[in-house]
C-alpha cells in the first residue's frame, strides 16, 4: 500500500493521519480529487478502524414517501409525478401514512425515514401532523424526515423562513434531516463557527439557507452529514469537515 499511496501522491496525508493530525481543507480537496479511489478508501477505512475498531452500527428503519407529486423534474428521477391526477401520482392521507407505521408494530423499528416529492398544494400542517401522528404511535421512534431541498421548498411555498420551517417541524417531532436531494453543498458534521467563517467568502447567497438550517440544527435537531444545500458546484466544499 505504501507504493500505491506514493503513486497517488498521498504519502504526506497518510503520514499526517499516522500522527493523529487533523487534515486541512486543501488536503481534503486533494483526497476528493484523487483518481485513486481505492487508496483513498484504504486510508478512510484505516482511520475508521483506528477510531471505532471492528464495530459497525445499523438502525432499523421504515422508509415512507407520503407523496410522489413533485413540481421538480430531476432528470434521473423515476419516482415523481408532476401533478395530482397524473398517472401513478399518489398522496397518502395522514391515516394512510400512519397505518404504514402501525402495520410494522411487531418490528423493532428505530427510525422513520421520510422523503417526499415537492407537492405544490398540501398545507404545511399536513407535514407537522404527519410527524405528530408518528410520535403518537411510537413515541420513541426517531424521525428523520425531509431533505434540505424540501425544507427550502416549504419555506418558499408557505412564505416563512427556513428557520421557522425547521422550528415548527422540530416542535412536531422532527429529530433529523436525511441527506440527499438536488442541492449541492454538503454540510458536513464537525463544522464550527470558525470553519464557516473561513469559508464564507466563497459561499453563495443560497447557502445562507444552509447556514440557517445548520444554526437551527445546533439547538436541537441534527442534519445528516450528507445533507446538501445549495446550487453551486464546488467540489472543494464537499471536502470541508
Ligand atoms: S425533487 Fe426529488 S422527487 Fe422531485 S423530481 Fe427531484 S428527485 Fe424526484
């Protein structure tokens, strides 16, 4: 592996990791841009095992999409239907969604994972009631619901701020956001105020929304390390950690 790391130009990074030193942004970018994924993966796994040994953690979740109606038209998406009434379009009633959870009463679920389409007509309390109902049925279950894309969509649709969206969803039981969506900046766990400030000159206005969500998150809710929140492709940001 020494030869491979040398060939990939990653020996200095490996040495830094050996010394237990934190990588900086430029080193993260080099890893991100390295064409030798196996070398990068080997380094990542070595760090993982150094910190956590052979332990691996899983949760037991139910995946639920309450509606596939979505005003967006992402090219890769075979799930969404543009309008209610289109062939294959569906929107669950709250009872139907809650029933999905009730039907799994015999299973040791730890989490509900909800990602929906961007429905143009549902009222905001559809979502808050959805969460409240889940918590009524299983008070201990973790609610990982709505990508950052959906949060931003809710804010636009209901004309409230991202922070208000987050706070109302959290009050209804939201515990975390899943990753994914079509936004592009990754908010990686471990960011702190200085990290954010150092990054600010490059940050587009849209990422103010990311910051808003992130600051709300710090008070109670967690955002998946892979949540992605803006429009501007900058791979270097993906490396911030
Ligand atoms: S936002 Fe999500 S559900 Fe809507 S079209 Fe894009 S990938 Fe599909």
